[in-house]
């Protein structure tokens, strides 16, 4: 049995898989930590909601670090959901010329936007 007829099929599957795994053009990652310098506190296992369409969610790890991957450049609202303490809404900007944008969220310094209509 020869595998020649299947070469094109295998090549097509590999090419489609590579396309499916590729990042969207201009996409970046957002990385950071959630903390409060006035309280001297980190926020591990805290839910974050990024105001993309549709909204995207992640949770900080045990070191209060978070990641959002494949985010298009632009300005976004971000909601930090603090159980029992109330939510905090802030803004962040994903730069168009960087693979990773570092956004450390210091809750003592976040100024709420005038509106949060993205939620």
C-alpha cells in the first residue's frame, strides 16, 4: 500500500492546524499582578473580567499573577471581582507593538472610569 495519495491530505491537516493555533494578527498577551500597596495585600484566586467582546475571564494564581492571551491592541475596561469587598473597575491599554503588555493592578491606585458600559 502506498501513502502517496494521503500526502496532500496530511499536508492540508498540518497547515490547518498551524493556522488554528496561530495568534490573531497584532494579538498580544497581558500579564500582571493584583495587589493593594496601602493594605500590603496580594489578591490570589481573584476573578478578572476583561471588557472584550465577548468579555474574557481569568483568575489570578496563588501568587496573584494573571494572564490574558491573544488580546488585540486597544483600550479596555477590566473588572476585578473581590469576594466580600466589592468590585473594582479600571482601564488598561494593550500596546500595538509589544508581544506582552505588563499591567500590574494596584487597587489602591486604580481610578474608576466615568462609566463602565462595557459590562
